[in-house]
């Protein structure tokens, strides 16, 4: 009797899992944010579409996530695919994605608005590990421990990369402030 009750409860809780339509809606409604995430992680505009296509395929093949967590889970799958692309470029070619079924499910838009900003250039100028740590820890709010697990690195390596990023971006902010003050003085 107890086992039956437990099983019935599990079946009812299964109704809380996201469906394919909801997953596709997330990819469509959050398209710009997901593309920016892939672009910041890879630092390569040509790798965005293959990264997102692979992430969508991975999401579809294992769609056992709560409706409440679908966006967060989708972003994590994109992070994992981008890490694989950046850290293991020859092992699994994401640039050559020939899965027409997945590519046809979502529309990709070319978004130059982020590429044109100085912030994007500053982030892309970072070494791969530093850029990944910055996006995962700072922008996506993952803990350093989770970041280390995703990257397959030690906590020490992640902490050092985070410190380097902080130093680098601090210098960029100082230069930007100096340039703004200089422009104000020159125009007066």
C-alpha cells in the first residue's frame, strides 16, 4: 500500500516536468539572451548558432526538468556546450552541426548590438579560462565550486582566474573613466 501511494505521488509530480513546447518557447522568447550568453562564453560569433543548436538538441534528448527550472537548466546546458567548444575545440566539432531537425526548430538572429560594445571587446580580450570564469561566476552567478566542476578545474585555478579578471576589468574601468574625463576637459 505504501509503495503504491509513493508511485502514484511520483506520477502526479511528473506532471510538473516541462514539455517540448515549453522548451521551444524558452528558446524562442529568450533567444537574444541565450545568444548573448553563447557569444560571451565562446567569444566567437560563428560558434553561437552551433552551440545553441547542440544545446537545444541536448535539452530535447533529456527533457526531464521542472517547469520552474527550465530557463536556468537551458542556460546551464548552453554553458556546458560552450565550455566543450572552447576547451576541447578539436574533440567535438560544434561548428559543423548538420542536425537540420534541431536547426529548424528555432530561428537565429544575427545580433551585432553586443559585439559593438566596448564591454564585449573587453570580455572577449580575456584569455579563455578567465572569460569563462567571468561569465559563469560573475554574470551567471554560479559559485566558484560549481564553476570549477563545470570547467574541470581546481578551485584555486578558478579563484586565480577570477582575481585576474577583476584586476583586468578594474584597469579597463579606470581607463574608461580617464578617457571620459579627458574628453570632458578637451571639449570645455
